[in-house]
């Protein structure tokens, strides 16, 4: 039996984010308790994942246009974009969970204004990473080949 290509399951993305979040929460909490200096998080960190998500979604939209016959494209290029959307959704899930784990660790790390500011920056970065994940998941769906796509009508009717 031929295995069909399928988009990344949402449960997989949630699991990746959860593992990354818990891992980074534990590690950062241990570092803060040991007296290590917290790492600063830039307030504009959220922009990079959003821009990456928009770029990936744009490329996936071009594949969608190709599938609908509105735009020429090399099928190998379309397949590469599909792989890019999958990699981006998984990386976005890891980044979202990791940023949330850091934000929570910093929030509970102590009552300093620096840690509070860094927790907010990390939470905003998590929102940007979540946006990247969502855009990549949408892009994955745009790049997928439908089961009945490319089959003659008689074959579709016979399979029903």
C-alpha cells in the first residue's frame, strides 16, 4: 500500500511545543536559582518569526496558484516549498514552546523589573512564533495534493 503524504498533525506540533516549553522552563529556572545571570531578550525578537511565516505563506500561496493552474511552476520547486512549510511549522512550534517556557521561568524567577521585562519580551516572542507556526500550517494545507486531484473522473467514480 502506498503511503500518502499528509500535513503535520496539530497534536505533533502541540507535543513539540510542550516538550520545548517544559525543558526550557526547567533549565532556565535551575540557572536562575543557581545565581546565573538571566539572558536578555530583545523586544523586537517577535518580528523575525512573523517575517519568516509571511515569506513561507507567500511561497505556499504560489504553490496553491500552481495547483489551480493559474501559475507555472516546476513541480520539484513546489515539493521543496511544501517541505519548507513543514519544517517551518515544526520549528515554530518548538520556538513557541521554548519562548513560553522562558517567559514563565522569568516571570516566577524573582520580583525584579529586568526579569519582568524579559518575561514580557519572551511572551511576545512566543506570540510571533505562534504566528509563524499558524502561517506555516496554513501553507502546508495549500501545498498538499488532494487525494482526487489528477485522477480521471471514471477512476474517481469507481473509487467511491
